[in-house]
């Protein structure tokens, strides 16, 4: 499989789009999150959701990760007559509909999320198959009291947005070859920081690729703070094998 980074920045930066990605699983194309810039990023790459997307997996409800779903829902139902798969943790589905999508998409009081998507509920910690690839939602802590998930799929762990969890990363590094991880270059309340990730053993750092950084990340590289980790780049495709 391979993964195309639609964005590698944080939610409030201007040059880089928020960390959303397009995963190609032997021809099945899965968006990992669909934020407010996702369809623009696809357009810039010569792609479109109606032709090039088969499913979307939602990790949490911030606009940088779900803000583009309203466009997909409305275009799918009324313009293209197309439903794509929607994967999410069971406890995220009701808030996704009630607090994010219902107000802008519902055409009547009986409308539901599955009028717009083929809804595929997932349980945290349970392995399922997504187009033949074993996948597991991993419960993470991002904003206390709100559901958030990372995704382990094949040899990859994709954190989405998450606080630093040393125990989880040490456990996961035994099971995956790549860790695509959220990273704030400065201390942040709801995100792992670069300095926290740099405390991990080098054997773990070597697997880590960083996303969710600021618009000017390379000034940090000269100071050696990045250790054995590497930066993911926006609009670059990565082979995951």
C-alpha cells in the first residue's frame, strides 16, 4: 500500500493543510480524515473525491479532520448519486451526525448518517479487514472527554492528532514498521511535542515520520531536535511496505 499526504500541518497554519492522508490499498482508496481543506488538496493533485475516493475513516471531530465531509455528503447524495464507505469508532458516529453534519446536510427530519454514507462502525482494539488489510482503531487521548482514535493498518500506525503516550508507542513499535505521528514543534496542551517524542529510544524514533507541524519546520532541523525522526511532506506519496 502507499499513502499520499494531503496535508502535514496543524489546524491553524496557512501554508500547510491539516494532516489528512489518502491511503491506497491495492486500488481501494481510503481517506484518513476529510478536513476542510481535503477536497482542495485533492483538486491540486488532479484528484477528486467522486472519482478517486472509495471510503473515509474519521479519527475525531475537529474541523481539520471532518470539515470536508459535508461537501462529500451533499455532492454524493444530490449530485453524483454516490455513497462512499465511512469508518469510525462507534462512539463517534452519533456526535459526527448530530454535531457536525446534520445541520448542513439533512433534507428532512428523518435523514440519518447512513443516507449519505455506507456507515462502517468500528470498535477500539478490534481488528477488522479494510479491503483485505488488517486494521484496528487505537483509542488515543487528544482532547479529554472527546473520542479520538489512531489507526493501525498493516505495517503502519497513523496517530492522527494525539497527546504523547510513551507506553502506547513502545508497544506499537513491536507491531509496525512505520509510525506517522502528530507533532507540535513547541509544547502543546493537546498534541505530542517534538521534545517529548525525542525522549523515545532511537529504535522507535527511526520509525517515526512527523506531521502536524508549523509552516516553517526546517529551522528546527539544524538544532538536532528531530533526532532519528523524519518529516513527512505535503503532497508526497510514501510507500508503506
